C-alpha cells in the first residue's frame, strides 16, 4: 500500500502562511512581555534579586529536559502543531496560578511547572516555520521577522499599559496574547513535513524498526560531531551573559530611575531592527558552515562591545540606546545558529536538533544566568556583572574564531586531497 501524504508545502494556501505569520507575531509578543515584566512583578512583590534569580533559573534548568522531551514527542507523533497547541493551552492555565501566590516555596513550584511548558515554545515554533516552508520559495527570516515585530511592538505598548494598570495585570495580558496565538495555530494547515501517516501501510512495523535504528544512529552521530558540539558549547559562553541581561535589564533600568515605559522602549529598541537583520541574512548569508561560523565570530565580538558599554552606563536612556545592539548580536546568533543547526543535523531529527541548539541560549544559559546573575547583582552591582559578561563573550568569540579556522583548514585539505585523487586517476 502506498503511503499518502497530506498537503504539499509548496502548494500551501497563502492563508496558511498568513496564519503562520500572525501566530509568530502573537507568540513572541506574549513571550516578550512575560520575560521583561515578570522580574519587575517579583521585585514589586518584595523579593530580592537573588530570590528573583533563583525563580528565573529553575525554569530554564528544568527546560534542559523539557526541550528535548517535547522535541522528541514532536518528531515521534509527526505533528508539530498538535504539540504547540498543548504547550499554549498549558501556558494559559498555569500562568494564572503563578501570579496569584506570594508564598515563595509555592511560587517556586509553580514557576518550575510553568517553564516546562513555556520554554519549548521557541524551538517548536522554529521547527514549525522550517517544516512549513520546506520545499517552497519562502525563507526562514521572512517569517521569523514577524516574531521580532511582535516582540518589539507588544513590549513597547505594554510598558505604558502597565504604568496605568500595574504590572499585576501581566498574567491576563499574557494569557490573552497566547489565546489569540492558539487560535491562529488552529487555523494553520498541517505542514507537509509532519510525517505521521493517516493509514498504516503494509510492513509498517518493519519500516518503523528500521527508521528507529537509523534515527538512533543519526542522533549518536550528531552528538559525537565535533563541529556541532563545539558550536553548542561555545554558544553557552555567548548566551549566559545574554541570559543575565534578559533577566535583569528591566531591573537595571528601574534602578537607574526609569519607569515601565522606559523598560518597554528598551525592549522595542532591542528587537525592532531584527527585521532588517533577518532580511539581510536571507539575502546575503552564504549557506556554508565556514561562513556561518565566521558570522558567529563577529557576533561574539559585538557582544563583547555591547556588555562593555552596558557596564559603564549611568542613565536609563543609555541602556535603551545600547539595547539596539541586540538586533545584531542576538538576532545574528539566533538566525545563524538556527540555520547552522539545520545544516549539521539530519532532516529526520530537525526538531530534536533545534531543541538541543535552544539549550545553549535558553535552558543552560538561563539556568546559569539566574543562579549566578542574581547573586552577583546583589553582591557586586550591575557594572561588575556586565564587565564579567564582556569577558565571557570575548572568550566565546575567540573560540568561534578558532573553530572557523579549523573548519576552513579541514575543507582546504579535503579539496586538495580530492584534486590529487582526480589528477592521479586521469
């Protein structure tokens, strides 16, 4: 019996791609306001920065397991959209418990459960975009830029809104945005890359065993790949300082005398220009491993400059201006890293590979940033925290530079060996 597939991605209706753009806009808008204003909510509830850091760290720590788990489930059932609907609905429900308790132990437990369903949204949404556009003329950046637009505009508007309503309204605004994202996700056609068959073909059990063995071997090869794993480890060095900034920049601005509107403006500045960056990368970035690693090297040095400038800032407007570098630094790291992962990981394990990549800039970095950043902020102050971040990013940039050199050298040797082989055979 011939295996039948669902809609062809190439023939997907324009309405489906519009729903995908709307979904990405709403999802990132919700994630932006939660990540930016949740620390302020905790601060206004009377928690210290060390306590806030621990609350922000436990979720990313648990997501180290949650991201691979949901990535595996998505690959296993072959339906990314269904997994996203589960995650979104769980977010909408759990966030209400999160904002209605002031007992630290109970809040700690609610935060942990919440992040188990929230942090995988990044990697799952990326996989949804990549799967939906597979085999079409569409490019990743053209869709991901709607995430940046949602992140920027929603956060900017939310600052003025919370100045009026108070940051306690965050749970309701977040739930509203994710409810709208859920409705947009329900309108999405099933991507052609979702591989779960509706009819079980003859010999499926034999094929399933073969696929499982092939997948296991491929996953082992990915984990043992020196280029991929070095990229992942260096990514942690780049992402930990970024995680510290994400967790505490809103508190840094308020400590310098800024209000919630200033926080919203800083988020707007950090993401609005990502749209241009994604479009430029779509057009000009060469789809070569060495070129992408060189790009990550440049991003690392720009991160070094960014944190150095943050360490000497004395006014809220200075922090807001420096935040504009986020579009090049995180925007560049996110875009290049996502594309590089797709190149280094077999297509059958695309979601799993994206989940592992997400560990570098979300789970592991968020854990270290929360546990370490809050304590350092309380004991050393923000200037020293950002000075340390600059050094950390510099080490990561040097590492990417060395990896780029090794890959180029390896490619040159391979090309030389191939030329000699052709020469001798002729």
